[in-house]
C-alpha cells in the first residue's frame, strides 16, 4: 500500500533519468508527488522514466537542463512553475564521477567541471527552490559513496 501525499507536492529530481535519480523519481511519484525529471543529455531515458510514472497513474514531466549552468537552472524552474506548479521538494542528485587520477595530474578545467557539477549546481538549485518554497518544503542533497572508495597511491 503506497502512502499518498495529501497536498499538491511537486518534486524536482536532478539527474533523474537514470540510476538513483530515476528510482527516486518513480518512488516519489508512487507517494503522490508530481515529478519533474531533470536530465542533461539522455532525453530517451528521461522520457522512459516519465512514461513509467504515467503508466502508474502519476504526473511527471522531463526537462533538459545543465544544472551547473545558472541560465539553465532558471529556465528549469520556470518551466516547472508553468507546468506542474511551484516546487515543494528538491532532490539534488546530479553529479559527475570522472575517472580517478592523481591530484597532481588534474587540470583546472577538470577541477572546475567537478566543482560546477557537484557543488555549484546544488547551490543554484537550492537557491531557486528556496525562492519558491514559501510554506516550507524539503531539500535532499544526494552524495555518492564513491568519495570513500578512492585508494590513494
């Protein structure tokens, strides 16, 4: 028996087209949330998640946006506002895990890509969500256990 959210709850799941993000989006839809599945490049997988949610009677949309890009984040939230309504919950799940390498070998470009995707994107999405969460809400920031798996040489 699924728990049903009583009020109009809208959740944005960044990186929601596959893996943990897709599973989270489907689970929250089963709980009664209207779901925005964010993706950066895999529209087919994002649409598949939306289709799975709709087949179960849920409401969902897929929106392409690079959440490390401020303009994309603003567009993402504006699209969400105009389709499902203002976000009440945010799951910051998007992130990159690039092939491991020694810090001594990292370029500034690589470091900035990781920081923009794994840190800046969370703050940008939190900022836009907080602006819309007038009567409370919840933000969940997902992290990977991979950060603890690295073996130092």
